[in-house]
C-alpha cells in the first residue's frame, strides 16, 4: 500500500512539473496572439485573452458551458486577473439561451438558466 502512495506522489509531482514547464509556452502564445481559445464551439469553450486598456492591464478568462437544468442554454463566466487596475467589480456571469428550432440566440431578458 505504501508503494502505491509513493507512485501516486511521483505522478502528481511529474504532472505539476509539466504544468510549470508549459507555462512559458502558454504565456508566449498568449502574448503574441492576444488570445487563446480551446474548442471552437461557440456554446462550449474556454478563452484566455489579454486586457490592454488605458486604465487596466492583465488577463481575462471566458468560460462558456452548457447550463445545468436549462435546455438550449449556455452559462458564461468572465473573470479578470489584472496587474494594473481593478477588475474585481468587472467579473460577471450570464446566461444565453437559443431558439430550439433556428438555433438563434434569444434576447437576454428571455434567457434563464434556472429551471
């Protein structure tokens, strides 16, 4: 049993080290492209983007995923990690629902992610 904990510890250490080693590559691509998006689906993706405004600088993360309990809806969360300026009050969550027939976005007033 002790041997398995030791192997698990080594595996966790290797995965952690790979994340540390991959960070400079991630930062380089983010700085040169301005944004990185994982998955091309507009209803389900994660996007990292640079914030380069006059009063604030940093990184933003947009995460779009299917809403629980609501059919044809997606939940979007946007978080800002700023090293210049204040982004805490700008973090937001919202719901976007789509027409089941035409797949067109419905107005925000008609979008509810809670059943």
